[in-house]
């Protein structure tokens, strides 16, 4: 069991190195790269959009309710923005796209393997890693960060809409609050992680697909295996990828103030409440004052 | 008449895990001949072909093609061998996402065979050679089993190989189509002068196209000779094998 695991890891590392070598060996198969970008990236926008907007809305709804007893409902937007940009945007996008695209890659390559099409590519003097693996790997490493950016935007927008309805803020206030909260480092953290997730999805899907045996039944098993392995890898690697990425780097206060993004500065100024005051609380008791929270104006 | 030895297996061993397929395979392929390899299912006949062009690596022994040792070659080094030794896969292995013309052009493009116009001409030429003119724009899914085999054969001969390996070219086809494929193998032999290695279970194919017969039995080549020699061989398994469907059904025949 453990031996098989390490053998798989070794083969995946070898496959990665072979694909990387092909990346620097012209002439490049640009048409194949674009086709995979379209299939894996462009065609995944709708699933990403739906996942992100509903995640943002649900988060906002839950935080608005949960923060209300502490009088901190105004901070709903901040929490939603940080949660989506740093974690849920990249992770949920990767899980969804991994399920959709990863399963597709494995099913396609697995079918080719069991019908000897991959052997035929080799027998005809071509390199299956160059033809099949590299385009998929590039597509996912490029497409997933872009999809994550879209998920961040859409998720935050969904969060703002629900915060507007639940807490009573204006759209402008919601946007300003999120822009103030999210730092460049937070964005880079999420996007950087998603590039790794893209790599994991593509390399696992391709490796499982190319090693498929056992006819159509084998293709089914391989596809399931890819979905399970990519999901677990994304969730586990998310934990390990979190500390070293730029999200934990501190921007210099001067640089951060210059950018007007100051996520890690000593306490940003309290958000200015909107012109129209927030909806009155559904509960009659006055909100408790949180330690360190902004004084009520 | 068959000429010099161009491919040779010497004491080749191959196993998949604990399943030993070959434990000392010795076989020679001579220029211009049609060698047919027969044997029971799962005995490793296709493995033999795949080892010759490096699709599978032998565990031990020596395999040479045109004087070059194949067993230690890298994928890049194998490209030259694979351009001289082409293989027709059992199911055709046509690329589903491509048209017939794109399938046939695939090796031509890979080897920068000529201009696009020359490649188009070559596609038309090889399709006519396999009696399949006018199907250039069709997808493999629109073709019958026999048509797929013929298109795959057209792709195999597009690069003008010196040796063609046929992996069960007639399996799953009706008797008329089997005869047509057998005729094609003979015609290519005559017109192109290629060396053919045919793996098959079909005794019609054996007696139609074969110059020399090899039997894979108990992890090695147990017999080589002409079909007539096979009929009169004192090895009972081989005699029953070459009788095809007319043989006896003995449980102790293994």
C-alpha cells in the first residue's frame, strides 16, 4: 500500500519532469494548448460563476446573522471578502473544476489508453506527453488562477448583495469595505495556490488516465479515482500551501498605504457607516461592544 | 524469396508482475517474408510485436531491428525504428477526434514528410491502396469495423515502412471482410515489397498469407516452419491449432 503510494508519487514526478522538458522543446503545439484552454478553462466559467456567487451569498447571510449579537454585522463584508479571496475562491473553484475537468481528462486519456491510441501515438513516432499531457497541464495551470479571480469577484459581489439586504449597507460601502480589506498579498495568496491546484488536477488526471487498464470498466474506475485523488490533494495541499505563500508576507506600511490596501497595517480605520443608517437590529437589546471593535458613531 | 534476418529476438524474457509471458523467446524475422505468429489467447503474441518497437520493454535478453539493439533505446532513439517498423493495432487505434485524412496525415506531419499538398496526395494514394477512396472527411465513428481496419492499415503504410506488424488484423470481422483484409496483406506484400509479421488466430489468414509460421507455446516459440510443416508436425497442440474450427475438443489439450 505504502509502496504503491510512493511508486505513484515517483511516476507523477517523472511525468512532470518529462512534460516540463517538452515545454522547452519547440516547435510548440499552440493549437493543442488553445484547445485545452478552451475545454478546461473557458468552458468551466459557468460552474465557477454559480459556485462562487452562491458561496458568497451564503457566507454573507451566515456572518450577518452570526455577528449581529456582537454588534459586528457591519464587518460581514470584510469576513466574506477575506474568506473568499484567501480560501474559498481558490479551493472551491479547484474542487469544482477538478471534478469537471479532471474527470474529463482521465476519461479521455483512459479511453485512448484502453483502445491502444496512446500506443499508436508512440508507434507513429510522436510523443504522447507532448501531445496529451503538456497541453492539459498548461491549460489548468493558466486557467485555474483566472477562474479563481473570477470566483473572487463574483463571490464578493454575491456577498455584498446579501449584506445589503441583511445589514442595510449601500453597494458603494460594501465595495469600499472589501477593497480596503483585501490586500494584494491576499489576492496573490489565493491565485498562487490555485496555480498549484491546477497543476495537481492536470497531472493526477493525466497520470491516472494514461495508466488506465481494464477496458471501459477500468475507465470508470480511473475517473472516480481521479475525482477522489484530486479532491483530497487539493484539500491537503491547501493546508501546506497556506504558510509559505505571500499571503503571510507583511507589506511595508508605506507601500501598503500607497496602494490604499492595508490588510496588515496596525488596525485600519473603522469603516464609515453609510449615509443611510443600517437596518435596526431584529433584536431589541443593544449590540454588545466587541473588544477592539469600532465605537458606535 | 526471404532474405537476410532484419529483426531478431534472442533469449527474451518478459513478465507482468508474477505472470511470466516469455521465458526465453527466440525468433528471427527475414526481409520480404510474411511471418505469422499463432498461439493461444493471452500467450503474449501481441507483447512480442510491442517489444519489437519498444512499446513494451523486455525484462531481459536482446531484441535487434536492422542491426540496432532496441531494448536499451530511449523514446527519441526509437523514432527511427518506428518509422521503419509500423504496427497495425488490433482495434485500429484510430484517433476518434480526427477525420480519416487527419489520422493518416498524423505520422506524415510528425515526420515532416512533405508539403501539405504532397500529404493530401499521399492520403488519397494510400486510401486507394486499401480500397477506401473518398472517405477522407469521415470520422472513425462513422466507419464499420472492417473499414476502420483498412483506414488504420492506410495510416500504417503512409510512411512507407519496411516492416508491418499486424496485430490480429481479422479479429471480429465477417468472412468476406477477412478475405478482403487477407487480400490486402498479400497485395501490399507484392506492391510494396514489405516484410509482414501477422499475429492471428484465424487459420484462413494463416494459410492465405503465410510464408513461415511461429507458434507461441509455454512461454517460448515452440515451432517455426511452413504451414505444411505445421500440419504434419508431431506436436499435437500445433496440429490441432492449425485445424482451426475443425479440430477436436479435448480437455487435456493444453
